[in-house]
């Protein structure tokens, strides 16, 4: 059987990268690292979810999340994401961060986004609108940097 490929949340995910940079800026990265470590359980690393499993989850959860969002059932959305992080079989940090990104950018509901970030990653740093503003600016900047890098690479 093929070995799973390690997933590094602060490097392999824009959401993880931005979250890590924000906590670093606030001097709380050690706390966030501890929260992430707790999700690993006995594993050395997080691992990317297999393509088939990822597609199955991403075909189901967005519709469920939209429905619960329309009902303002934020704790039920939290439970959906938390179950990805607290799975007995394998922690799906990659999918949880991808869904957080989608919720933050796609649903544009700051109350829901902050509720989820604060419950999923509890630290002494209470995330607020400043974090969301930072997230949006940084996300946009990282996307533009990526576009610039890919354009300059294709010009050669």
C-alpha cells in the first residue's frame, strides 16, 4: 500500500498559512501549534486525505453546511468540521482547512467564520474582525503573488 503524503498545515494550505502568520504576529503561535498537535493524537504528521475520500466529503459537506448556515445552526457546522479533525481513522486537517477557507470566502458570514475559528482552534487569542480583515487581505495578496509567479514561470 502506498504511504500517505505528509500534510503541513502552515505550508500546504493558504488558510493554515494565514492562520499561522496571524498567530505569529500576535505572539501566540506556540498556543496554536499545541492545538494542532492535539489533533494529531499519536501521529507524527498530518496526511493528505486520499482523492476519493476527499471528493466524497466535498460532495456532501458543502450542501449540509449551506443548509445549517441558512438555519443559523453554527454549532452543527462546527460539529461537522470537528468530526473531520477528531476522526478515529485519520485526521482530515487538509479538508477542514479547505472548508474553512470556503466558508470564510464563500459564505461571507463573519459571525460564522469567527465562531468556527475560535471553537476549532481555542487559544487565549480570541479571534475577531481584525483577524478576518487580515485573512482577506493576506489571502488576496497570496493569490496575486501566486499568479505573478506562475505568469513569470510561463514566460520563460
